[in-house]
């Protein structure tokens, strides 16, 4: 996160909150699978294979859909160049809208599939200095970096800037809390809010780039 300027840090945190919100939708709707946290799904895949259960197939399918989203997002980002953030977020908004439409038609499995593709794609949205890209849908690396920099701060040497990493993690957690509460109350409202949020972030990113 420290390799990104302030505006990119804010955008990354906002996207992370969106990812947490959408992951909570997917978790509730799928009965315990993730649409953005592939480490968790990898463990579910492994346990499912060991138990020879249907859960392994579900986890594996979501992982493949997520990777497909990453590939599609990376290709779209390369073509969009400086407008990558806005373009990717608008693609994500379209996928979330499609997921909402499928959920309205009671096609929950297809809706969750769209969510997984969208969460893979959104990881291509933010590029920093030197081509650095931040993964906004998983937090293990973020927490490791935060811990290392907290240790540096305690030692009084090295890079001790751990607050940006805390902000990224906190954004995802808060987004997930809100997403879970909204989904439990009204799944369709959760899909709608996620779509509006992604579209708003995409429009804001395009507007900011045109002003730059």
C-alpha cells in the first residue's frame, strides 16, 4: 500500500470494502463458500476431496471462476491503460448487476458464479508506481506486512508504516459486516447496493483520471 499515492490508497480501501461486502453476500448465499477469499476455498476444496464430498466441487468451481475473472480483468486493464480503474469497476458493476438479475430469477448458483468472476476481475483495478498491483480481495499478505512493519516500528528501524495496511484490512471487514447484515435482511437489496457501489467507484475513478 505504501507504494501507492494517497488517492490510490483511498480507492484501494474503498474497493476492499466493496470486496468484503460482496464476499459476505457470496458466503451467505452459497452456504459457506467465498467469492473473493480463495485461500479459504482452497482449504474447502482440499477437505472436500479428502471427504469425497460435493463441497470440493463447489469450491473448485468458484476458484476457476475467480481465476477467469483475474485473467479477464488483467486483459481489460491492459487495453484500458490509464483508465483501468474506472473501466474495471464498471465491468464489475455490470457483473454484479447480472448477478442481481439472476438472483431475482432465483438462480442463486449462477448469481454466485457472477460474483466470483467479478471479485477476480476487481483485483486488476488499482495500479501503483512501477506497475505494482494491490490485491484487494484477500488480506493474509496485508496482515503479514502490517505485522512486519509494526515490528520495525517497535525496533525503531526499517519501514514502520503499518497504518495503511490496517486501513485496507479494516475496510474489508467493515464492508463484510455491512454486507452480511444487508444480505440476511434482503439479498436483493445487497446485490443492488453492491452494484451501485461498484458503479459509483468506477464513475469516480474515471472522473478523477480525466481531471488529472
